């Protein structure tokens, strides 16, 4: 069993990537709110220092109630992790 108090590099990369994706989703849907429905990660290198990466979100498609989005974590030479996510858009209020 692994120590749940220690964050592994791949987990830290996934967390930072999701933070970038969510912030972009919130900007794109403001003033409405977004709730995560689903997320998928693809990992190609898990031992890279998370602080040394660039985190780039993207919006794939937006409807009235659903946002399809994703992003990538990249080093200077390669993509380390990608993610795709689906958010439910809820009217604020």
C-alpha cells in the first residue's frame, strides 16, 4: 500500500493540469458554474518535475449545458500528459 501523504510526480502533474483546465472552463462559462462529469488522462512520462512543465488548456466544444475540454502538460521537448474532461454547465443563481 502506498503512502497517501506523498504526492507522486504523475499525480502532481495531473493535479496542475486539471487546475489549468478547470480555470479555463470557468472563464469560458462565466457567470455560470461548471461541475466535472468525467476526466481521462494519458501519461507518457511520469518522472518529470511538475514545476518545469507548461500547462495548456483548450476548449473543444461548448453547448448550452456541456463543455468538452482538455489540455496538455509539456516540457521543452515533449508532451508529458494530456487530459480530456467534460463539465456540466449550470446557470448561476
